[in-house]
C-alpha cells in the first residue's frame, strides 16, 4: 500500500505545477506577448482578452460592449482585426441610426483578411494589412448580430438597442 501511494504523492504536485503555468512560457516567446504586453490585458466577460485601449462601454446581453462615437449623425466604431481576434469584440449600436465600422487588420494571417456582416447583407470584404476599411449599414431591429471573418472562425457581436 505504501509503495503505490508514494508515486501518487509525487505525481499530483507535479501535475498541478504543470497546469498552473501552461502556456505562459509559450506566450513569452511570441512577439509582443511577453509579460510586459500581458500587463495591459484585461479579461472580457465572454472570456476573451482585450488590451488596455480606451473604449467607452455600455451593457449588452453578453456583458460590456463598446459604444460608438457619433460623427455627423453616423455611429462610428474602430475595430482592430488582430492577434486576439476583434477588438472591441462587442459593440453597441442604436437601431435606425446609420453605422460605420472601420476595420483595420494588424496581423498577417488568412483568417483576418476578410470580414462579413451577414445580418445586413454586407458582402465579404477584403481587409488589406494596415489599411482601414469602412463597412456602412443601418441597424434596423434590436437584438444581437455577428460579424465574422472570411473563414467564419473569428467573430464579434453587435448589440442593437432602441
């Protein structure tokens, strides 16, 4: 009995130690993902991570959503398509008011190279690296809709409120 119990005493702490730091060394080796980069990261209500960029937030069904800036009667939100997906990942817009989402791709990967907004019949649009691309539409009905990458893997949510 003592022999079978001793290896278990060693295995459990080792397993717990391995789980506690899983991925931390990998992130430190990734460009821009060292400890200093992670200091400015915040966990969002949906479990995603967001950098410390200033965004005004309003409540949505899934938590906090970035509020638009009003420019000449148009709701404008700048969205980064980057290594952490879309930032902000959640956006709040008012129904019946024209909207402009300005996407800028900041990473060289295939998944972030296109965007589409199926709920408003916005066709798949190319996002050239480093160039802002405006998507314009008018949200009509309240509720939540998604914008997605061309590969339908990265997603963001728009909470349309009245």
